[in-house]
C-alpha cells in the first residue's frame, strides 16, 4: 500500500518500521481528530440503538412476535420521518407497540456501526468540512441478521464475563 511505503514519507530505504509507523500516525491523526464525521456516526449509532442488543432481544421475545420482514423504501421513509419528528419520543419508548420502530432503528444503527471511512493524507480544500474524510459502505443491513447478532452479542457477553474483574474495561459515554 502506498501510504505505508518509505518513499511516500520521504524516508530512507532502510528506515525502520517504527519510523514509518510514526510518520503514518502523524499524517493520519490530524485527519481523524479534526473531522466531525466520527462524532456524527457515533451520535447516530447511539441514538438509533437506545435498547442495545439485550434490550432488542427482550423486545423481540415479547408477544406479539416482532415483524422481522425486510423493510421497503416506504418503511424507511416513514421511519426516518418519525425519527426526525417530535413523535420520536413516543415511538422510542420500550413498548410492544413499537416493535417495528425499534427493529428498524437497530438495523439502521448496525449500518453506521459497520460503515468504513476513507481518510486522505492530503485532503482537497473543497473537502474541508469533513477534512476530506468519506463515509462508505452504508448499505442497509438485513433484518434477517438480527437473530445472528443477538447470538453473537450473547457469546461476547459470556466470554467477557469470564475475564477477571481487574482486566475488564468500563465503557464511558463520550470518552
């Protein structure tokens, strides 16, 4: 990859890997730290997934069974309209009547959790709003994957519980 080459950083051919790594990080970090894109993605991930996997699992188990059919474009338009409106608070409550809303919200959150970024080393001046960072791979995830995500989350939680409490990390919002 060109970004890792010694020539790309004007380094001698025998420059050690640690030097290349240092130059790479010095070129990459300013791009990451000065773009609002990561904050936007983080906000979308959290606001679209207020229940987390465990909460969604409880909601899916509640009668009546959740509608796990793949949403249509009209379903997505309706969801986004509701999410962006004042009705969002009513629909975001943990209620069996809001099954579909939470399922679509979780799937859309999964899309933002699985997107990719393209981060240029030398952004063009026209891209200054996001420091040239581009978000790609924003395909909507399939509702059919929810059961697999729930199983994977359960497995992760069980494995994490096996760690000694002194090794476990504490998640802090906004840190």
